[in-house]
């Protein structure tokens, strides 16, 4: 397998006003050149162009949190990949469990969004994750592998299609609870297997698989050293530089 550069991404969700830009700048200043990870912040669409301006020249990537599958059209309230890129985004989260739950997004819809992201020049971060009930029923691996197969478009097997997968157990998000390192390793190994069997060893082996769900400065080092954990998707702990910086610094380089 090729060496994968860690990717640490903040997910601000529906948080962030003008004042938050100072936190993003503080992350960039705090890091300087002293880290080897790729680092990004996914923020509400209203902030993206200001965030891109604030982070210009720092190497930090800006991302959206969702995207419509079409490039333009009569879709009131939606934002396309081309629009996100125009605002300065390079990344976009697709299929976050909060969107799957609250907006009825299916694997098929998520795959269409992932395809749209690449069409618009963005690197999609495709999210999967099981519920607590599915884990308790012993179905976690089956559920997340099925989501990954359905949500990552088969044409991502072709060269030059960068994307990341994010494993976020729904019950770990915002709860302060995370799976133990063995469970994380098992899930990531299963997802790597699913990617390789769907896309082949080159494309399926190159995508970083991020872990998400209550990642903090206190647990990041342990999580990030698990085999096949290629980074983190961080919600609550990405909102303040003092919480996010230790997570980025914990990424192995
Ligand atoms: P959390 O959120 O870090 O606040 O648990 C992670 C996510 O939902 O991406």
C-alpha cells in the first residue's frame, strides 16, 4: 500500500460567524510548517469565501459540508460543487450521518454528490457509520461496508480521482464516547477491504480513511496510530484553535 499523508479535517457544522475566522487563522498560525498532515476546515457555505481569504497562503484547505448533485439549476437553497469551488473550497463532506438522518440522504444520493464534487474540482469526504443498535446487533461492519460500496462511485477507480472515506459511528458523534482502538482498527480494515474490492488496489488503497466521532486532543494520538486510520474528521473540537491544534499535532508524520 502507498504511504498516505494524514488528513485532519474540522467540521464546523452549523456553527461559525465572522468571529470564527480568527480561530481558523489561529490554527494556521499555531501550526506553521511544523506538521506533516494535510489540514482542512469544512464550514457553512456563508463563511467559505471569507475563510478562504483568511487562510490564503497557509496551506490549510477549506471545505463545504454538503453539496447538491447538479452543477446549477432550479434548486432553491442548494449549493453546487462549482459554487463551493468558486468560493475557495477544495474539500466537501458528503453523506454525513446528520444529513442522512435529517434529510433522508441515501447511499445513491451520496454517491451522486461525491461524483458532483469531483466534477466541480473538489475532493469529497464520503461518510459512513453504524448506529448503536446496529453495533449492538453485531452488524457494524456489514452496515459500513455496504454504505461504502453504495456511496463511493465505482468510477473513482479511475486515476486522478482523489477522495477520502470517513468512518463515523453515529453513536460516537458528539457523545464523548468512541469505539476502542481494536474496534476502530477492525472497522477501518473492513472499509479498506471494501474499497480495494470495489475500486482495485491502486485507487482503493490510496484513499485515506478518517475516523470521526468525539475525537479530541486527549484521544487523537491513540486513534491516529491505529492501522488504516488515515486522519480524523473532527466536529466539536474543531471550533476552537486550542482544541483543534493538539489533534493535528497528534497526526503521525
Ligand atoms: P464530533 O463530530 O467530533 O463533535 O463528535 C464529528 C462529526 O460529526 O463529524
